[in-house]
C-alpha cells in the first residue's frame, strides 16, 4: 500500500508563489510515476504536471513556464513549485502516484490541498 499526503496550499495574491509537497509512505518502491492534478469548482480534474522515474516531465499548457515539478527520492516527497500564480489557478490540488511499472497499474490519490489565488 502507498499513502500520499499533500501540504502547502493556502491563500496567495495574484503573482505570488506557493510550493506544494506530497509525502509518500508505504511501499514507495513500487511507485513508477507521480504527478499533480487539480480540480476547480464545477470543472473536471485535470493534469497539472507529471514526472516519471526516468526523469521525463509533462506540463499542462496553462502552467508551463510557471510551475515546476520535482521529486526528492531520499525524502519520498514530490513538490510543485508554483510561481506567477493567477486567479484561474485556484483549485484543489491532488497528488497522484502510479503503483506499478507501467500505465494501467493502480493509482493512488492524496486527499488534496486547496490553493486560492485572490486579492
């Protein structure tokens, strides 16, 4: 079993920055990919950024150049550095992990952390 716990959300003004963290525990050696998703009110959950064990990353067009995903394997923690935040970035942000070697294996989700971008 793998458990994910997000932290770092909060209220920030437009143009500000936040760093989200996702601490993984349990059978972390089974994780082959991790990513961040978000869900705004009334909208479907969408991919924000994802990374794989080979170092490749993928970003949504709306955040590319402003957000950076990174991973500290020694701490079993995934990060999302968010800069130049916009009101449209307001959402609940979820950490996701694939527990298995390739797509199709089970995925685990954290409980989510709320990011609000507002004056």
